[in-house]
C-alpha cells in the first residue's frame, strides 16, 4: 500500500505531520493540474491519496473516474483554518 498527500503549494497548514515525517506530500503550484497529478500517482501505484478540499474542488476525475474504483481510495480532507 502506497499513501500520498496532495495540497496546494501555498498551503502551510495542512499535512504538516506527514511532511515532517518524510512521507510523500505533493504540492501543486497550479490547482488545475489536480487530475493530472492524481493520474500520475495512480500510475505509480499509490492506492490511498489524501487531498485537501481546496484542491479536490478542481478535479472532475475524483467523482467521474475513481469514485467506483475499489482499488483506489481518495480521501478528501477538511481544510485547516
């Protein structure tokens, strides 16, 4: 099982702990690239992906493509304020 986290590049509040522990936290400079990053991670065998609500709103694939895939778990997290 490979786990990753995706957040916006300017987000300095979410996923601090996994980042400090050296886990795979990916920062997107352009939220429009969310679907491209999801596809890339899934091709690289990441099957559990945590994504901030802010970034998830830019993806159409979360619902259309991966919603019914039992092998892929995409977890949308609430943004910290």
